[in-house]
C-alpha cells in the first residue's frame, strides 16, 4: 500500500492516490510517500516515477553502519530500528525491532516498512488533523524520529515501573511464584536490551546525519537537541540494566536463603533423630544376655530415653539461636 501526503497552500495535508501522482499539477507539494508492505511492482513503479533506488528488504536487515546510513549527491538513505512492544513483559515474543527504510531526496521523504507501527499512525494523524510547520520531507523525518524517541522514553519508564514492582514482590511478598518472577526479570532484560539497540541505532544515524551538507542549520540544531535526549535515554537504559542485574542477584540470594532454610530443617531433623535412633538400635540387637530385656519397665524406659535424647538437641539449638 502506497500513501502519498500532499501539502496544501494553507499548510494543511491531504492524502492523494498514488495513481494520480504522475499527472499531478504540483509535484513539489508532495512531501511524504509511505510504502507499507510493498510488492515488487510497487517498488519498481515508485523507483521509475521518481528516479530513485529504494533499499531492499535485505538492505534493511543489514547491521553494518555503512548499511544503516549512506548518502550520495542526490539522496540520503537510512535504515533504522523501530522497537515494537505490546507492553506484555510476560511474553518475550511481543518485543522485537522492526527495520524501517527512509530515503530523503529533493525535499521528499520515502519510507518503506513491513509492519504496522504506532509512530507512523501518530505521524499520519498529526499531519491530517493538526499539522505543525512541516514543509519538507526533512521536517517529516525529524518529526517521526522525535515521536519515536518519546516512545522509547515511555517504554523505559514502563520498564522502570516493572522493576519497582518486582523489587516490592521480592522484598515483601512471601508467596511469590519464583518461576513467574524469574521469567519477568529475564523478559524485562530482553525488553531493555531491544530498546537499547533501537536507541543506539538512532544515535548513530543522527550522529552521521548532522554532518551532511544537505541539512539546513535549523534541522541540525534540532538533531543536536535529539542527541541530548538520546544520551539521557542511554543513561536511563544503563540504570535499568543495573537494576535488573541487582534484582536477579536478589532473586538468587533469596532462593539460596530458602534452600538454606530447607537444608537447615533437614539437618536439625537428622541431628534430633540420631540419639533416639542410637538407643533404638542398641535395644534392637536382641542379644541373649541383655538384662534390660527382662525388665518390666524396660520398654517405657527406652521410650523415655529416646524422647529425652531428642529433646536435648532441640533445646540446645534453640538456645544457640539456630531455630
């Protein structure tokens, strides 16, 4: 699907069909062409109409810096990660990075993507309902990145709140299911790692982009502000990562404490039962010359000895503070 955004004379925006672009009276008023889940025919048609080479799906998935940003005499081509999350920390499959291609040529922005992204929906609604002073594809691109950075900040705040909830459960709730809690910690670590990858990717792109001679000075100033925001997000990610590591260590420490309690319980039980077991073993040997076997009070006497032998270790452990 190809969506073409046209800027009117009053700076409002409308969507025009791609089929009408070829004979459009004011092609310079077209500022953004969003290509969603394109077919090979769609790509060829756009490339032929605008004399442009769009990145392929393979190009979008490359991780080398040279494949994430490059420019020539006419255009700037960018492949950037957009983190996709449904705010379900219990499901790690709900978090992934989707690669989106941006091509800036002759003040026109081309975007190529394969997934629905909230950032693009927000950008479209902003253009059609309450447009700002967006006059070119460069302005659209900067606004998309600004929305995405705000979104990443919201995701990190969400991860921070989840960390606080996990800490409270670890410290104050005794009946926490350990498997579910460990799964949440692990998924949050994966969540934060994916956001980190997205933020670092944008910082690399903007660092390279600010050096381009194609950008105006106001846009470069906006990039500098966005870079500061990204640097603050990097610090936030570091804090979240350290918090999750501490939570994992706290979880392991509490697991060890619970295991030690169980081992201590079995150890105390073994020590308490050893003296009664010794007495029972002695009187269970059934030698012929054992005078106690002929006593009428031999049986209750052995039970009493076994009871006293079991009580003494318990009293001793309690006085030592081990119980």
